[in-house]
């Protein structure tokens, strides 16, 4: 069964600054981890098109304007969208999500007519589907296509909306156009009024024209209506949206989400990343207390002294809605998690050792609580392996994965001739390995993740002793000419008995797992019906794990009235 595809369009209203590309990448990752392959279509950032147009008027021939007057004007104006696509791909790379930039020429996106207001005529869907198969996420600029004589042509005002809808239509995929408002309302949500805001769940093409004309380009709306295409209008980070189609429902009153109070434990590499990302969303989250071992260390780094504590009682006294655990040791993290759930506090944990040790009993406790326990960041980094386990539980026959980005990075460097000690030092310098790397290199880290895969994907709780594992000390004896050495985690139930291990394996260069470079992580899921899914991402580093934490936080925020 093919992986479903979702087309996302990021309009210029949501790409106003460089920070917005981080939010756009987060939006893509949240859909990707839910099982979608993504085509992301970008507009130019902010006023970039106007800036380029001013440059064209200054240096181009007489009469150069948005209406034309210069044959090469599209070549300049398209640079805004191309730059934007590259920035979004870089933001995705930072958080560990796979991303591949494609241009209109690469994808056979063609158009006829006025080179400043052309009409789309073709798309090489076979190429795009192959790119999605190879990379999962494809980023492409909107607004530009290829016209006569292989010259760039533009699609007019709102051309990225039109590009996204056309691509979605050709793929038979759903489309979500992302704006600075989370759907179509009965009035402009930016207007001051004593009346409550009401959003349409479903809204007709005609009502969009009447009530939200500036929200979407008229050409794009006309195209969707002419083809009978339904699509959604939403906002990054917000679950609610409006479906545009043939009919309108009665709009429903919308209230602003509650600002959620957060207590944290840990401010290390990942904890610092979570702090920064949460601070960027002060409208939705507020950090009220952080438990650390040595407050002085973090005060010197600029963290506010009033929020730091060494006492767990202070976290409870802060009356949090969410407890985030980004610490390393099993305790006090596991007991804190139990106590928070008992008190109805949601838990978001990146602590794989605590989650694996808590096991089924912890899941049962969460099921009995009014709060949720989310720990997608406990394994995989930017590769959503635990989400896949939860979603596909009951049909998984085997999982083979690279679950420790640190050792994958080190093995890659050692394959290039670097010594073990130098590879470890480099991994530490880049933030992939902790000061004490024992858990990574001896396999304890990956073993905990194997236990989580077994628990969530197969419903079987394993002890550490049930997982046989190789260490990096065995590299030399496992090497074979013409192969690539990887440490592969395996959980398999396809023989009727669950088997789990962590082995150094000499793989063919064509093996999907062998193609993971550096700190990249790959996973292969084989299903009982013969299907096979592959997923990829970065398995180490601050930002991939931070993004997984943030995705869980967004899920809680969107689910909280």
C-alpha cells in the first residue's frame, strides 16, 4: 500500500521572517510523523517579490513591470520562491526531517500563455512520486513553471496557491493551504469586535469569495471549483481548519486555546533546545519551573534564577499542566512521571530509559489518568519510529532500524579511516554524543529504544537481558570488503516468537539501512500483509529531539479546550 501524500502550501503571510521557516518545518514534521509523505510548496518570503521587482525596474528595459515588458523578468522574480524553498529545506534538515528540493523544470511543471500570468498545463507525476518514494518530503517553489522554449514563466498573483492545488489535483492528493488565520470565518478575525468569532468547518467556493476574498488567489479558487477539488485552509501549528468545497455549514464559535503551564526536568543539550522553542510560543506555553542539578551553571548561561530549582516539590507547587522530562537517568524521572500522571498532569518525555523501565505498567497508569503520556522523542530523533509503532500495532511483523545516531555517525567516520577515539571526539564536538558516551557505544541507549519498539509495536515487554547486543569494540571482526557496517536494531515476530537484538551487520551498499549517512537514522517496517514501509530522519542532535518534543506539545495544546 503506497504511503499517502499531502500537499502543503506556505503562503507569503506565514513566511514573513527567517523564524517562520522553523515553524513551517515544524508543521511539515507534524504531518510527516502522522504517516504522510509531503509536497511542500513555497511562496517567496515576505516582500521578496517586491524587492526583486524594484531591482528589475531599476536595471531592466523601459516599461518593466508586473505586467511584463522584459522577457527575462520571470527569471529574476522566480528567485524569491526558489530561495524560499531552499530555506525551508534547510530548516527541515536542521530538525532531522528528510527533505529534497525540486524545481519546476525537474518536475516537468509546464504552463502556456502570458509569461507573467501563465496557465498550468502539465506535471511529471511519475518523477514526483519517485522523489517522494526516495525522500519522503519534497519542497518545491510555487509561482513558477516552464513555458515555451524552455523559459521560466510565472503564474500571476497567488501563484503558489495555484501550484499547490494543481499538484494536489494531478496527484489525487489532499491539499492544505497555510495562511495567517486558521480557516474561513464569518468575518475578518483581525477586526475588533465584541462578537465571538465563528469559523466554517465546511465552506463553499462562493462563500470564500464573499467572506475571505484576499485569503486565496481568485485563479486558484476558480481552478479548484472548475475541477471540483476540495481543499483545506488552515494555519501552521493549529489543528482546526476549513474545508473549501461545494457547501457551507453553519460557522461555529471558536475560542482561543488555553496557555499551558510547563514544568521541566533537565536543561542539557535537548532541554536547552526545548526551552528556546517553547519561548518562541509564549502565546501557547509558559515555562513555570525547571528542575536541574546545579542551578548556578544555568544561571551563568542566562537562564532566570527564579525558575530554577533542585527540588521536585517545587515542580508540583508550580501547578503545571505539562511536565517535560528531558533528563537522562531513570530516577527520579520515572517516579516523577508516575506522580505527575497521578495528579492529572500531562507528561512529555524524551527519557527512553525511564520509559522503557516503566514499561506496560506506566502505560496502564497513563490509561487510568485524566492526563496523557507522550514520548515520541524517546526514540528516533527526527525519525518518527515510535509513532509508526503506535499507528501500525497489530500488523507489524518485523522492524529493522538504526536507532542510535551517535554510533551510526561514528561508524561512518571510522569507515573513512578515522580511529575510534577520534570519531568519538568528533561526535561529542558536534553534540551527538554525551560527555560520558557509554550508553551509546555499549548499546544501552539503543536497547532501551528496542524495548519501546517492542512494547508499542508488538505489545511485548522486554528486559535488557533479553536483547543481545554487539558493541563498537567488535568493529574490526565484523568488517567485510565491499560492505558497509551498521549497528542494526531488530525486533521480529515473523517466526511466531519475538526476537530482539542489536548487531553489527555488514550490509550491501544497496541496502536501505546502509544508505544512512552520518547521524542519519533509517528504519524498515515489514508488515504481516507483505507491505513494507521505510522511514528516515536524523537520529541524534539537539534539534531533531527537540522537534519531537514540540510535536507532542502541539498535540496537547490542540487537544486542550
